């Protein structure tokens, strides 16, 4: 199974939001076609056709729990659970 498919599954299960690696989450959004802009410690992702912007920050090597939840809500709302 593809690394990013496993990550999508892990995010959708919502059982380990605190254990999602920051770099993996950024890589997933890149793979889903989001444009990334970095301003200081903020990694801002946006995509045409998607109203919300995702702003990620590191918490050590992990993504912040509430930001993983935001990505989950985005995956569900826009049905982004399949990789290109």
C-alpha cells in the first residue's frame, strides 16, 4: 500500500492525530496538488476550487493535533481521499 494512502487512512481514522509526522502531512498535501508557501514557521497550503487554506506548523517532528483535524475535515468535505 502506498505511504500516502496509509497516511490518509490514519488521518481519517482519527485515532492518532498527535502521531502524524509534519513532513508526511506536508508531502500528502503536495501530492494532492496543493500549492505551498512558507512564511517563517508557517507552511500555507491552498488549492484552486478549495475555499479553505491550511496553515501548518511543526510541533517538534509532528504536526499539531488540531491541524491534522483540519486536514481531515478538508479531505472529507472535498472528497480528497484518492491520490492522483
